[in-house]
C-alpha cells in the first residue's frame, strides 16, 4: 500500500499522481479494466508468426489466402501490431521504420470508414509497410524485443517514475513490464502522456507513439498490453547521440522546464472559463513570433482572464493548420499530427498536472515547428484566407468530385474552393469520406494516413466558428483523385480480384 507521502516521493517533478493512481490513494495497484472487445490471442500469435517469417514477396498472396478463409481485418491489425512492436526498434529515431508501429491506429481509423473490400486493400498495404520496416531493421542489426524481466517489485510504479525521470531505459522496461499486468491502463496512460510530451526530440513522434498505443489497446484488449507498452517506453526514452537529458540542458528539453513553472500559475478553476472564439486571432498573432519557452505566459494570461482552454486549443490547431498553407511538407504535417496527439491525451488524461503540461507543450510545440520552417514560414494567414467561388454547388456529389480533382492540380486553389463550399453549407463529411478513400488508394506513404486522421479529428475538436478554415488548410496535404495510385494497393486489388 502506498501512503500519500510515498506518492509524493515517487512522483516526477511537477506531477500530481492522485488521479493517476485513482481515488483510493492508498491503493498501489488497480485492477485492469476490461475492454469492450478482445481478440483471441492464439489466432493472433499464429498470424503474427506468419507476418514475421514470410518474405515480403510472398506475404500478400499468403494473406489473401487467409482473407478468403475468413480472417477479420481487426485480427490482422492486432497481428501487425504485435509483429511491429516485437521486430521494429524505436532507435536511432522514433520515426522512419518505426512508423510501422506509429501509423496503425490511423490506418485503422481510415479503413473502418470504408467498405470491407477497401479495408482489405489498406490492410494489405499496411502489411507490406511492416515488411519494409522489418527489412530495414534486419539490415541494421535485426533487433527484437527481448523477453520481459520478471522483477516482482513491491513498488513498480515508483520504480517506473524514477527510471523515466533519470532516462534509465532498462529500469523503465522492467517496471512497465510489471505495471502492464497490474495497473489500470487508462490510469497508466495519464502518466505516459505526461512523459510523451516532455521533449521535442523526433518532432513530436513520442507523443504520437503514446496516442497510437492507447488507441490500439483500447481496441484490442489488455492481453496485448505488455509488448505495446514496452515498445512505447523505449520510444519515449530515445535520446540517441546525446548525453543523458536528466543531467544535461538540451534545447529539446527547454520548453518543458519553462512550462513546469508556468503550470504552477494556472488559476484553480482554469478549466471552467468560457470559450471566446474572438480571441483566436490574438493567439495566432502570438504564435507567429513567440519563443517556445515563453508561450506559457499567453496560456496563463488567457486562463486568468477566464478564457476556456478550448479557445487556446482552437488557436494552437489553427496555427498548425496555417503552417500547412505556408509550406506543405513533413514539418507542417508533424505539427498537425503531434498537436492532435497532445490534444487526444489532454482530453483523456484525468491528472490535472498532466493536462496542464499537455496544453502548455502544445502551445510550445507549434512554435518549434514554425521555427523549423525557417524563412519559408512567411505567407498566408489562416484567419485571412479568402474563399473562392469556382465550383457549382447545386450537386454536392459533383462538387466534391471536382474539388478532389482540383486538389491534384492546385491545392492552393482547392483550399479556397473548399472554404467557399463549407461556408455555403456544404457537407464536411463528404470531404472527409473522399479524403479517406483517396488516402487509402493514392497515398504516398504512412504520413498520409497519419495526417488525414489527425486533421479530421482536429477539425471536430475546433470550435464551429473556425472549423471550416482548418479543414480548408488540410487540403494542402490531402490526396486528390488524380494523384498516382499506390502501387502496393494496386497489386493488392489484383490479388483480391483474382
């Protein structure tokens, strides 16, 4: 049993663990919460071995045979998750080949909106992407997640926090292996979101990793938790090529340290303010020039004026969208996907300090992405974007069909066209539906899936007064109907139709 004093002793700097451990402060371990859906482990294990052991050239035909025998898309997704976390190392970068892990919740969310035949096309593409990652990992040393060490600690939570604070990979792995079977996952992820947001290494991929893992485990059930959590923790502790961050002063850690101080200045009722969409342009103006370690002053000022966090999130997400309109590329894409992950954690974490730090770090992150764009960041301001009336509005199906053709030829024009369509009452869900279809058919890689789902989820989170502008900005990285078909998807279609 843990006393309240003991909790404060093991808590990381600035973190209040009352809600992380639940309302019963003296309870060190909580029972694992049952999920709504659990996939039988035995079938997944067999399919996972097949994914790992079959060559890339032979895998898609073999999977088509399994599909014809009646496997389900979610079973293949669970198997891909297990294969990826066991055989794709989150080093030296939380990125590149590790996208075989990080993309999976986005792939699932895109495909679940499509017809079953189209779902299989996307799942076969994801399987091929895993094989590519596995090949790269094999070339770089053939890493494999080692068997978990059974420590049987009397204080695994304290061990985990101390290891994470000191960036001790081995200690954190041992502790999370035990916590995976003893602690409620919803509570545990409040802590993981806290650590996922603490540094800007790997351009936001750490917080994306936490979000992806949480979404997958909510989908699959707790039987799959331990390897997913271990892979996630390895990713969070990646600081390849640098000295230990706990005893150093790296640039990637400076905003966090500043924001720990700003978090102490929040009013007690900071979540109870009123939304004020009219303050969004003010937030955008600050985010166009402020330093990452000073944006917390804007957050504190707004909250002390009883402005709701929703308004701050509106400004943060719109600022990320604005970066797309200036330079549509990997940097601005990750601004949107990482802000999405931070907001996802913010909405689901129960711990007050975790929520404070996710909000503060999101504000800092968007300015760091802005700085990565350098001189290229000058250009359109999202709050001044003008609609363009060039498409007929009498037939929505035709209108959105022409819009996605326009996306393939001139995204700047298409963005303004979409703004006009939406302002005139066009159905945003038609845009989302076609966006997902062309992401599956015409994607140029895993970033397309990650961006599509992050952008659409962000759009739902933004206040209605600003939502259309964010969706219009998303056009800058959306796939169009005239874009090149993905070659793996084309091959998969031929195999399924044979």
